[in-house]
């Protein structure tokens, strides 16, 4: 298991524990713990501590899921890092919303008894039902939907590229990227047994299975890749305008058929 997997597991468990501790002891929530008793009287602490606890717990759970996906090689190290950063940053959104909704911002300072505080909440349209719906959407449903969308994109991206051939062009698409290569512009074609060495992804997607989109190689060349780990050898195409393309399919037998079709359309 990689260091990043341990980090995500540890951070996920830590956030879940922190959420439970904040719920049990709201004084751990900043800035609530340092407020004066008069200022604390303005805070809807029940709503605030629930929102904080649920946000921490959901984010922690999603980080643990990310670690599991990385351990099972569904996503690679770069994608794992990006997801971890995105989740930690996204966690700030429901926390800020919770602070604004429950922390007494915009109210005058002074003491409120429970009845006055409830009436003040109602005037601002923050009934218990509305607050529950706000909390549910901002700290539970929204993060889960985002994670579901991410997983769908990963599964979609792990599929092999699709090809369309004619005597005039070779069309390739996959992972949200596509290119049309005019047959007349192809100056060379060759078969590579090994993946080219990538320096950076300039505008593309990478998982543990695929590289699709625009990349820069360690030799300084820019290229487009539509390649799948299980697809066997790569077809390298170069064009008159300096274009460089690496292609294969999701399975090696499909790759060999694709290479044969491309060679048939580009032969003189």
C-alpha cells in the first residue's frame, strides 16, 4: 500500500473522530469555543455541531473510499492526490455555510433566551425543517453526488478509445477528448511496444488504466494519447504539421485489428 493510501486512510479516520468529538464537545469548534457566554447565546449550537460533525464524517468516509480505490488500482497516484485535495477544499464550503447559518452572523449582540432566539431564527426563515434540509443538502447529498460523478467519470474514462476510419481521415475519441487525423497528413506510422515516457499531462486524463488527451513527453515533444494499459502495443502516428499521436484499444486483439485498418487506409 502506497504512502498516499495510508495518508487518506489516516486522514479519513481522523476526520470522522474529529466530527464525533466536535459533536460531543462543541467548545472544540472554532470560533465557538473562544466566544463569550453572551456571544454563545446567539449561536444555534445544535445546528452548528450537527453540520460540523456530518461534514467531517462524510469527508472522512469519502477519503477512505478514495484510498480503497487507489489500493485496488482503480485510480492512480496522481488522481488520488487530486481527489484528496479536492475533498479537503470542498469540505470548506459546507463548513462556511454552517457558520453563516448557525453562528449568529448579522445579529445584534446581547442575551437571548430560548424563546427570543427561536423567534429570531423564524423571522430569518430558518425553521428547523429548513435548517435540516439545508444541512442534508450541503453536507451529505452534495458531497456524495460529487463523489458519484467522479466515480462515473473514472469508470467512463477507463473504457478504451473508439475509432472511425475512412479513406480521408482517422477519428479517435475517448475520455472526453477527440481528434480527427487527415490521412493525407500522416507522414509515418510505427508500432511501439512500450509506453512513451511522460513528463506532464497538459490537458488530459490519466487513471491507472488509461492516458487520454494532451501530454508532454520527457524528450520535450507534445503529443495526444488514446492508450489503454490492457491494449498491448501502441500505434505511433506522425503528421506533416508536427502532430504526434499514440493509439491503441482496450484489448490487444482489438488493437491489432485497429492497426491493420489504419495501415490499410494510409497505404499509398
